[in-house]
C-alpha cells in the first residue's frame, strides 16, 4: 500500500516534465522565415549591370515582375535600390499571381510599402507591408513612382520580363487588382523585393 502513493508522486512529477519537453520539441521543429534570407522579389544589386543600369519610374506608371516566394510567412519591409541623389519616392506593392501573364483582374493586392530616398542606396520602406505569402506560390512585385518619381536600379539585359502600364496607375491608393492594358519588355531585372518574416 505504501508503494501506491510513491508511484503517484513520481507520475505527478514526471508527467509535466515530459509534456514540456514535447511542447518545446514542437516549437523547435516549427519552420520560420528570416528577413535576412527570405523574400519575394530580387535582392541582387544590379548597379554595375554593364549598361544603362537604372530606370526612372514616373508618377502613375507601374512596373511589375513575377517572382516566387521562398517561405510561408508575413510580408515585412519593402526594398528598392535607388539610383543617384535625387529626392525620390515610390511604392513597392505585392499582388497575388493567380493566372498566367500578363497581370489581370484576378491578381489581388496584398500590400504596399512606401520608399523615399535621396542617395544611392538600398532604400527601405517606412513601414512593413503586411499580408501573408506562401512558399512556392507566385506573386507580382510592382513598383510605382510618386509625385517625385523613383529612379530604380535595373538591368537592360536580364532574365525577367517586366509588365508595365506607363500612365494611369493610382499611386496614392493602389488598385485592389491589376486589371488594365499591359505592355511588356523582355530581359529586365529590377532590384526590388519584400522580406518575409
């Protein structure tokens, strides 16, 4: 009879310890995104592309490139590599890519980050973009110029196709989808991306 209370005491002590180990083990196993390594877009610095390595995105114009997210998580800060020392402002927006190119009304806005810069730098948005993305899913990453335009670093002979609308995009309130009359130019890579956390 004396053994039963002792066994009960041991079980009451051991059970919570095992439960904590299982919970901790599950937390460690959960994959997470890192803003230093995960993104949707292109982190490459094309400053020395060997040609005209920048393009001035004017107000009401928008340029979009399709990319695959490399992690499932929440969109953090947007980045665009700025050319020169002019005082520029632009927005980097992420849209879903729900159909084949070109962008269309099925591609929905996830979020945008406003970027201001007056120096040659990798410029960061003032606030986080927000919204979620899924690993291996495709998205449109777009840049649009503000009233002062945005001069972005890009190649003039790259591997991506850029889709654009040269006028009429609402910078102040980006549209809920990418419906419009799109044109495209092959062989262009843009230094812009949004990190994932």
